[in-house]
C-alpha cells in the first residue's frame, strides 16, 4: 500500500457487502475505515485525527439513513466527497455535490468512480 494512499470510509450495514467493498478498495490500494451504521461513521468523522478522503455510504442504513449521515458528515467535514451506493440509484435524489453508484457495481465501475471523485 502506498504511503499516500487515500482513505475511504465505507458505511454499510450488511457485513458481507461491506467486507466485499473493503476487499476491493484495499486491492486497489486504498486505506479503508469501516462503519456498520451512521453513528459509528460519525464517531470516525468527528475524530479529526482520522484522515478520510471519501465517504462511501449505503443509502438504506438502520437508524440514520445515508442522506442524513451525509448531512451530518458535511457539518464536520464540509468538503468531504460523498458517494452513495444504492440498489435504486436511478430513483434517488442526491444533493448536487454528492454522487451515486448503482448496486450491483463492478470492480471497474467502483474503481473509476472512486478515482474520479478523489482526483477532483
């Protein structure tokens, strides 16, 4: 893993899906921090010693949904790129400066989307 690897926070309540996404991102040489729900994600985001270059979150989380999480995340880290993963990508409205990837996505789609967001 390169020393300057970007850190991605993956928020997904399905353990198996989260594990798969984390594996793929680590294979692509990203550092990954994991959270199973919005509350855990906010704990990580509130720790300003923890670098996070991109948050990838499921829309349908227990308790706080992905959109609420994104709103809270931006209060702490206003410029954080946010990528929603959703099985209903074409049906969701995301704020203009946030992004969405439809599930299921291929490894290549995920890589290209993440790289394009990090390169901005």
